C-alpha cells in the first residue's frame, strides 16, 4: 500500500522566511496576500491546486503582507496577490494578479521551474 504524502501550503512569515524560502533546496513559490483581499481569497484554491500538482518540484508558500510588511517592502510588493518564485535564495520576476492557472503555469515555465 502506497503512503499518501499530505502536503499543505506553507505559511511563511518574518521569522521563518529566511529558513523556509531563501534556504530551501528547491524552488519556492510565494503568494503575497492579505485576508482582506477578495481576489487573494479567490486565488487561494488555485494556489492549493498548484501545491498538489507541483509537489516534489516546487514548494508553495503564502505570506500575509499585513503580518510581514518588511518582507513585502523588501520585494517591492505594491499590489496583491503577487506571486514570486525564489530559487537559490533569489526572487524571479513577479506575477501580479494572475488571471488563470494556465497563466501561472506559463509564468513558472518561463521562470525555469519544471
């Protein structure tokens, strides 16, 4: 019988960002969001689907900008939701207000995540 690995979207914050995102061995997609953002809440199921689809290739994390404003500022997040992929501790090009799963997947491929 195969054991199912149940992964979940990782919640990152000021305290664990360095370790979980910048220190990760594999690429990490970070969803910069806030609870009051309606579009962010609508995007949440898509982010969760990405986590399942890309398990093993990509870590998926959410960062509440209200709880970590310094990180949002550090990465130039003006509009939410904004997605960023970190590889080897460096941020790639941001994807602001993605319109669809297909757009996110194309953006991931352009950023070298396979």
